[in-house]
C-alpha cells in the first residue's frame, strides 16, 4: 500500500479550474468545473515578488492546473475562488 492510498480525494468545487491555456502575453483563458469560461490578464505592475518570473514568456507558458488552481513551477499559483468570482461577474480577472 502506498501513501497515496490514504490521501483524501479531491472534491471538485465550482471554482476548480479544469482547463487553462496562455492566449496572449500575460493572458490566460480558463474554464471552471461548472463550465464558466473567462480570461485572466496580468498587468506589469502585478509582476513583482513571487510573480516576477511570469515576465519570462517561456516560464509563463509552463502554466498548468494543480488541484483545481492555475499554477506554475515553484509553487506559484492563483486563488481559484477569487478568479471565479471576478470572471463570473465580468468575464475577466485583471491582476493589477
């Protein structure tokens, strides 16, 4: 028996991201578990601290989904619940 046999299952929430893809420099298209679709835009002013590495286009392209959240290598991720609420109301989430 391995360790994963004891890991709790991940229950999908409506704000869990099920698809993500880069669509432009510093922009992502995302789809949530409930079918909601929208765009995430990063403004340069947000790309400081932990997000500074997203300035590199090759690194930005490494976006993936980790347990329902948009993520990049190095434990960089975005809060899916806040993203969902913004996209549900306006179709986009702009990180300033």
